[in-house]
């Protein structure tokens, strides 16, 4: 008895593991308006480990509780939100980001910091 096994290799494109509003490179992503549509956050999930994230374009961004956990972004070391108009940062906005070493929030617009 001879058993024939056919294996089909599927190449996974890194962009398939990346939200459509982002450009992903290994453990880095640069995104435009990533947090603008909270209702469609399931479309904005990262499937891989993300260490470096830059987000631009979100206007009047409120960093809500557990925001990064909702998007499965928990391994960040570097987070750049400086190109956003962050207005409010909730108490648990960065909850789950245990490895975060650098956070950039340049600009004027933060009116509430809990």
C-alpha cells in the first residue's frame, strides 16, 4: 500500500496580516486613521507581533480604555501618535502595553488626562 501525500504551500503575504489602512514591515507598521472607526475594529487587527507602530491622520482622537488590546496590539515597544490630534487619554488607555518603552504624543490638543 502506497500513501501519496500532496502538500500545498501557501505563501502568507505580510499585508494579509496587516489592516488595510496600514503598511506593515516585519514588526513595524505605519497606519493612517487606524483608530477612526471603532465600530469596524475587527477589520483592523494585526495577526503578527507588532513592536513599532506609527499612527497618523486620526482627528480628535480619544485614547479610550483598553484601545490597544481591542486591536490585538500588546507587544509594542515604540508608539508614535505625534501626528494625531489626541484630545483625551483615559486612565487605562495604554493598559496591556507592558513592553512600551517609547511613547510620542507631540502636539497640542490634550485637554483631558485621567
